């Protein structure tokens, strides 16, 4: 009985080894190893959803409209910050919205708020209205073409959103 058990274990080990070698040689192993892409970033996003504003602020990286649209692969999986006024709203579900934001540059304290360009926030929660001033932290989920304007826009999946003039 002991010899049969050893043969069975060796046989299973050989099958597992064959499977791993097959994955490595066929390139499938790349799909198993998480990378910084939207599809593989889901577990990381869930972690971000549990963070508070201060933790997200510490992780947020700077970005510009031109760079994020030209090189979105650099931003997948990273925390991005966007603040501005809601220009357009598209309802995507019961409590899910796409909010087009006029991204502002400069410090509100110095009254240098210049509109850089648009970003779109994929947000789930209470209703936000056109004209509301919001700030959000999230991760880049995709680049959409021609909404809300006739040019590409980054879509940032919101992990944290604060509305300053929502009653």
C-alpha cells in the first residue's frame, strides 16, 4: 500500500510539473501573473475602496490630460486625483453615474483655478448634479472616445468622492 501511495504522489507531481512547463512555454503564465492592467487590477481596486481620503491622497500620482490619453498604460492601477465642477452626467445604472469633470489646475486658495481638460468619473452613490463641485480619488479604468466632447477622455473609477456643495 505504501508503494502505491508513492507512485500516486509522483504521478500527480509529474502532471502538475507538465502543466506548469506547458504554461511557461505557451506564454499563458503571463495571464496568471498580475500586471498593472484594468482586467487584473480588480483586487487592487477593492483595497483602494477601503482606504480613507488621507491614505488615497498619499498614494495619488500627478497626471496630465495629454499624457494620460496618449499613454494610459502608465496610469492603470495608480491612484489619480481629480477635482472640478460637474459639466455633464450620464446615468449608467440605478446609482451609478459617469460624471464629466472640468479638471482644475492651480490652488483654490490662490484663485488660480484654470480648466486643464476633462476627465470622467465612474461613480456609484448618491445623485450628483451638474454644477456640483467634487473631488475624487480613483484608478484609470479606460479611455472613452468623444464623450462628453469630441475628443478622448480618461475614465477614473472612483474609490472616494466628496461633494462640496451637495446638500
